[in-house]
C-alpha cells in the first residue's frame, strides 16, 4: 500500500456564504482522502475578511498570512461585505492582498457547462463549452489598487503596469495549460486578449506574448482585441480554448464566462504563482441569501478539484488527480440526475447539493 501523504491546507472561509460553502467542501475533500488512502489533509482554519476587519482592524491578520505562507495550498471562501469598507470607500478584499503578497500572477478561470443546466445560448454547441480564461492577477490596472490619485475633487487617475517578467511567466503558464488540454483532446490554442491598437502597455503585452509563442510552436497562438472577444463569447464561445489577458479585462470576461455556465455559483478559480496557489469560488459573499441555506457550493467544490489537480501535479501524486476527476464526474452526474440549485430556479439547498454530490461519488461510474 502506498504511503499516505498529508497536506497542510490553510482554510479562510471569509464572510457571508463563504462560511456556508466551506464546511461541505472540507467534508468532500475528507471523504475523497479516506477513500484514496494515499493522501490526507490537515485543515488549518483562520479568520480573514470584512468581519475580521470590523472586529480586529485587520482584514488579513498576520496569523492568517503566516498560515498561508506555510501551507501546501490555500482554500478560500468568499470575502467582503457591502457595508464594511476601508476609509477610502473601497471594499475589504484580502483575497487581492494574498495575490500580491504571494506573487499569484495567474488567475485560472475554467468555463465548462453542465448537464441539464439551462443554456444561456440557444446554439447546441453551447451545451458543451470547455475553455479557460487566464487572468494576470498582480499587475495591469489592479497595480493601482490603493494608489489611485484624486486631484482637487476634479480629476482622478489610476496607472496600468505591465512588466516583462510577469508576462513571460503568465504566457508560459498559458501555453503549458493549453498543451495539457491538447493532450486530452482540446485544440491547443492560446488567444491573447488585449487592446494593443490603442494602448502602448497592451502593445507591449502582445509583443511579449508573440515572443513566448515562438518558443511554443506546438501550440497555436492568436491575438484578439478585448471588445471583439466580448462579442465572440456570446456568439461563438465554443471556438475558444485558452484565453490569456490583463487583470481588469480578465476580471470582466471571467464573469461573462460564469454567466455562460449558469451563474457565479458554478465558477471556480485558482490564483497561481511559482510557489503558492489559492483556490476559491469566483462568487461573492451574497448578503441577500446568507443564512438561508440557498448558497450553491458547486464553485467551491470545483475549486477544490483544481487544488487537488495542482497538488497532484506538483507532488507527482496521481491519486489526487484522480480524486479531482471524481469531483467533476460526480457533479456532472448530480446535474444529470436532475439536481437544481436555487441559483438556477430550483429548490436544492446547500445541504441537498452536497448530499447529492457526495452520493454520486459512491457510484461505480465515478469510481471507474
């Protein structure tokens, strides 16, 4: 029997429904670990987010940041609350702080549709979408976070930053992800999304992309302006494989991708750097449904699957990659059986969705 490898996971449930979707996710991971026998988890939970800021004056306490630095991976819920803000009026967002603190330059946002979930687009090809948006997460327009300037209440400015070092790492990761997807049957195309026809920063972004593309001749490289890509994502999204773009553009386009899936409760994400990685659902804290039991945990489950894949690849432990596949297959099976969360007009509560997915893990089809 293989040796059991224990992984230390820093868990930051956050605020609102983040605290409601995290316990089911940890239960899912524990079940997979028990059934595998090849890995296990040491979950170390810490308070961070808007209510932590309200109570302690710190949105990301030193203990939470230290735990993140010492962890094998970091699992987040949603963070922030509309009525709790910094003195300058901006929202509490320690998830952004982690990106900068840990050098998490690549925000990976998969877009994949599910059985029996109502399609937003009428075309039959929209029933089987499977592409990835990779968002640069530490630079671009977000480099001005906390540094914007307001002059005499008459003018405001924020500065975009694009650096060669981060772009090269970002694009290399995009080509690596496309190569792995190609191995599994995807077309192997990376599209650089920019506004190179207007801004020097984006012309520089594209220039570096084309340089890295030349080093990856086995993967097709394309370039497109962000306005055209927004159009294509609602007219022919099935033509995309991997899209890579600047921080703000990625923020916007990934929400569009979530809409194609059914809503934010279906959209997982990972923020990845050279050493660390954070995994979290794309959705917010949803104050309107907090405490009602209606939160959709699917995005959190899929984020956990991304964590398993990342750990499995990093530590060459295929059992974790198999467990990640089991999560995705179980979720598809649950939707195929008619499961319908409140988010898409159904009646399945957080508990119902969790029990259905856990039950699907036990079927022979998932075990195969």
